[in-house]
C-alpha cells in the first residue's frame, strides 16, 4: 500500500509563505503590456510554446520569456504573485484543488494538446510479467496518483472500492491488492529515473518525453478524460486582458494545429483542434 505523503503539504505551506513574503516586490504584468512571461515544465509543453505559440505572439509584437520549472508547486505560486503572466503544466482538477487549498486567484484560460500518463518499464516487455512483490512507481500528487490507481484497477492489479471517485481515488480506496504489488509514490519529475530501479513506473507524458521516452513505447496508456487535459492558467483578473486573449487565440489557430499535427502527433488534441481539423478537411482544395 502507499504510505501517507506529508512532504507535499509541508512544502506547499513553506512556498505559500515565501510567495506572500515576496509579493510586495514581485513583478506584475503592468510593467510592460507587450511582455509575456510564461512558466511551464521542461519538455513538451515548453516545446509547444517554443515551436508554435511564441512565434505567433511575437508576430503580434510581444516579447515572450519562457521559465521552466521541475515541480508542480512553484508555477502556481509564481503566477499568483506576479512573477509569471501564465503557466502551462496542469489540468483542471489539479488547478482547482491547488487554487482552493492555497486561496490563489488563478483560473483556466484555454486547454492545450496533452500527452497522457502511461506505464513504462525497462525491465519487462509486457504487463503480463507482473508477480507478487512487483514494484510500481506512481505520482505522489493526489490528482495524478488517482489517474494511476484507476489504470491499475483497469489492469486488474488492484481493486478499488465500489463507487470510488475516479478523480479523487487514493490509497484509502484500494479494497484489494490483487497482484500484491508494492506501490512507490514519487515526485512526478523523478518517475522517469525510477525506471532504473522499479519493475514498472507511471510517468506523466511531459516528463516521459522530456526524459527521452516515447509515448508509443508505453505498455499501457490512459484514455485521457476532459478532467486531465492540460491547460494554460492565468490570474483571474487577467483572463480578459489583451495578452490573455492573444495567448488563447494562438493555441486555437490553424498555424498551431499544423504544428501539433507535425510535432505532437501522439498527443490528445483539444476539442477546438478536433473541430478545426474537421473544418479544414471539409474545405475543397484550391
């Protein structure tokens, strides 16, 4: 079973206090309406910005700065206190939970093409090799851990209790450890490295790609739901400002759809990209 994780809560409290302490001196968007600072995790979401979003914003006269983080905590505090104008790394379940618990005035702006969470192995070629004592690493943050537990239930390795909530599934919902696996919760950024020491590891798509793993090499991939499609977040007060509207327009553009088709073909596309692709396909060739 998974041991209780307290370090995440403690670190969150420390960073919250630090953010408040720095708030008085934090830069805000008003310093330059044509400068945009975007925070993201290293890997595919940073690449989406570099290849598709930044060039489109620069055409509109913006100066775009990208700041990469290696955890899921700092980007939201940095956004709320003004060091960032937007961030791209999380899904709506995580955003809502984090913003509520820490009383942060941040909100969703637009969804982005998303790499799903999946299970990988460097020791085994199939999932059929599972046996008593098999070690399985999974994210230790509650929302992504829930995704992994649901997938383990679907594999038949564990059984979750009846009427569990798939968005909030936790160790308390494990009714039976059917394969007697050993679950090892880790920071999401550490999961690719864990493949050296575990039988199987769940890895979030962004960290998988950043570490050199290929989505097609996963042994099992989740069928991503709307709850887990990643998004751009901004401060709530900024959602209707010109820079925010221009970020959203860039993601919704035909140019970014073309980049997605070429560079991020294995990603789950957003609803607006699916609709745009159908519209493009329906147009007669010139």
